[in-house]
């Protein structure tokens, strides 16, 4: 039930391998874009699951080029954060502990979670996924919507009308457009709430 993956392995690929090995516990990550390395840095999660719940070890490289092994407690996982955000480490490899499961049930759960994503998220547009951290006790998308920013745009970067927690690219958005849009949304939500 231990799964080891190099930092560049895609979360979707790991989910597929876990499914094939009849291992449960990674279903929540099957539709999250990105790699396990980046996911560990930010403690990626969705639908009541997050990497901090299943990661047992993370191999990192420090500034001197030494490889260190951090256990789950060393990682200081929190909501969309880990110790790696505070330290100059590069993730090299991750180990996770999953549970034996029924392949049909695992596949059904992955299908259901991905259906929920399609229904609620603007997947027809390029984006970096959910853009804003949820303030404690609130939902970022709801605050953004209540501030009247649904559809607000800078260049081709736009607050999604389907889910206000996402910044989408309507065509030719630049990184500067996205950064400017994020800053303006943060300022307006802060002023209003």
C-alpha cells in the first residue's frame, strides 16, 4: 500500500496507477492538475481529501545539494501550505500510504468527483485551477461573487462566472493580466468584507 512517485509525476497519473493497483485514498487528487511535487508544496486537496493526509515521507534537496527525508510531521502540512513554502527545498520524491480497496468502487468515486468538478468548475477554459485560498470560515468564491466581481476581467484574464474562485484565460491573457486581476480582486474583497 506504499506508493512512491518522483516529484514530476502527474497527480492524474498516480491516481490511475493507484486505481490499477486497487489502492484507495488518492481518488480526491485524480482531477487536480499538476505534479505530486507541486502538490506536496501546497498540500493540494479537494473534496475532503488532501495530500497531507496520506503522505508519509518526502525526499527534498537543500541548498547544499543534500538529500533529506522529511516525515509527515516534519512537513508541517496545513491548509494549502507545507514547510517547503518556508524553506529552500526542492521536492525530489514522495511516498504515500494508501489502503487496499475495490477497483470498481475506486473508479466510481473518481468518476463521481470528476463529474462534480465538471459541473462546478470552468474546465472549458485554461486556468491554474482554484486561484484563491479560502479565508477561515468563508469561501473565497462566494466572497468574490458577493463583491460583484463575477466576470470581472483584466485583458483576457477573467474571474469565472461559473465559479468565482477561478481565474480563467479567455484567449490571450498574459501573466501580468492574471497577476493584476488577482491583486484587484483581493483589494476589492478586502475593502468590502
